[in-house]
């Protein structure tokens, strides 16, 4: 009874230990979640998101606390007297300060508006020690550039486009991972089929060689046919060794791509392919709408316009205004320094006007304009290439669908043809060269069928990558914020 129970449970335990066969969909899912290329793409996207978050956070009011704990100055310093003469006096003092401020960027103008409070203390050392407090209970300040490039406005445009480019590039990177995984998956499948086929060929050639040795001994075939049969067996064994090495290498490549943890790996190929009804016009429209190339074109245009604007404005008259208004007071006692504060105003206007630059300013503008022409031409070239890629990707996928059907039919016919040729050779109806020709056609048909599947799936994911559109479900791809 115990042995019977063990006989029942042993296969169940063995099957529980063995991982299930990996499908193409499983391999792509693993590659997109834990593969090294997906991790690189995800980290690049997360870094772009963090930079965008940091930029937008800095547009909000910034609260800052700053000060000097100690600023000690001891020495003999020159002091100018009322009559204009200079007297050298030994001085020793320490100044401490602390300030709290709130600063806000002004989006439309690029200036900075701030409000805050400050307090400072001066300690004088000498024959008699004294201290003074100076307070600014509240102040409001404004710093604004005039006739200069609005750096903040340009930064907002560039950052928004950069973030959008990063998100679209991440979606494209996921489809690149899917395409590369599909290629590696079918490379392994092709290697496995080649190995199985080489193993079968070795068995067939071994059987034929044994059969031909018997025929040669009774004089039914010549020595030349026997030698050909022996050579075919040796080549089949060598091909089997090569096929095993190729299969092991293809398996290692797939393991690395999907970061597969299990010790054994087996795959199961799709029973069928999805029939995708893709329209070239739709593909072009989706590519122009969703591709990161179009966003990158916009980013390049903004960057070149920015450089041109900066080159023009930096070589003209410009000014900077720094103004503040508030209250301040001083007293030897801290509490008294906040009593009856007096008004405090400050205004500073700085101007800058390039006079003689020996043509440097004009050259900067011409260089920026030349960059604009270059970027415009480059953007047009990339757009045209994108349209061309989208259109031909559809045509390539349609052709791949037809080739899969044709290759499957050819594989079936070649397999039946080889079986007929083998049986006819065994009964002595055909020559050995006819048998080997049929075997070669069978081998080529097997590989052609696998390659047609590989071409289809790589074309399928390339079309998705170019358009960021799923033609099977008729939906645009939306990226889920995974963590």
C-alpha cells in the first residue's frame, strides 16, 4: 500500500518541481519587468520623472533659513576721520545674523519676489564690551531682469518637452525589449528545432548506414554508396554537436535577456499568430502622434529658438532691477530692536550695453541661426524617415503573415516528401542521393518555418514600437506607473 501511494505521489512531486514551459508572452512579460534592458529603461524614465518633479517643485514658494553663526574680525584697520585723515585703530568685533525668507519665481517675467525677516547682532570687544542688535522685522524684495532672455519661461518649455520625450522613449524601450525578446525566443526555438532535427537525422543516417552495410555485404550496392552513407552519418553526428552548442548558447542569451532564475528552461511556441489588419495610413498617423521623434523635434526647435533669442538679447541693452521695502531698527537690547521700526528702502538698477565686440555678438546670432536651419532640416529628415518606417513596417508585417502560412505549408510538404523518399529508399526504389536531397529540403523547410515566425513577431513588435499603437486591440498604448 505504501509503495503504491509513493508511485502515485512521485510523479506529482516531480511535476511540481519542474517549472512550466515558457511561452513567448511569458518571456516578454519577464523581460519587461525584470530584464536588464528593462531595468535600464525604467531607471532612465524614473530619473527624468524626478528631474521634472524637482523642477516643478522649485517653481513653488521656497522657504529658506540662512545666517552666519560667527564672523569674527580682529586686527588694526584704517579708519577715515572727519578731516580726511586716516587713523589706524585696533578693532575686534563679531557679527552674527539669521534670516528667514520666502521666495517665489514669477513665471511670466522670470523675476523673483521675496518676503522675509532678518536679525543680526554685533559684538564689539576691547576695553569695554558692547553689543548691538539690528532687526528687519519684515521686508519685501523684487529682482527682475529687463530686456534679457526669460530663462525661467524657456526652462519650463524645455523641461515639459524633455519629460514627455522620456515617457515616450520608455514606452518605445519596452517594445524594443519585447522585439529583442521575441528574436531571442525564436533563436532558441530555431536552435532547438535544429537540434531535434539533427538528432533525428543522426538516427536516420545511423539506420541507413547499418542497412547499407548489409546491402553491401550481399552485393546489392557498391562501395561508393556505402562510403556516402558513412560520410552522411559522420556529418550528421558533427551537425548534432554543433546544434547542441548553438542551442545552449541561444538558451543562455534568452536567460540573460529575461533574467530567468530557474535552473532548467523549456519553451513552448505559439500555436498561431494573431492576424493583424494594419492600415498604413493609420500607422503613419499614430507614429506622427505618438513617436518620441516628434517630441524630440519639438524639443530641438525650442532649444534652437532659445539660443537664437539669447544671442540677440545678450548683445543689446539690458538692465537688472533689485528693489526692496521694509522696516528696520537697532538697539543694544534684543526686545528694543523691534520697537518703533523705521522705514527701509533699497533700489538698485544695473545696466549693460555692449559697445565694441569686434563682431562677436553678430557671429553668435549667425551661429544660432545656422543651428536653426540645421535643426529644421534634421527634423524634417527624421519625420520623413518615421513616416517611411511606419508605412513599410505595416507592409513588412503583412508580408510576414503571408510567409508564415507559406512556410508552414512548405514544412509539411517537405516532411511528407522525406518520409516517402526514406520509405522508397528502404525498398530500393530510389538512389541514395535522392534521399539526401529530400532530407536537405526537409531541414531547410524546418528552419524556414521557424525563421518566418521570428520575422513575423519581430515585425509585429517593431510596428508597435514605431507607432505606440496596438493594432490588435485598436488602442493607443498607455504606460502604467509601475514602481
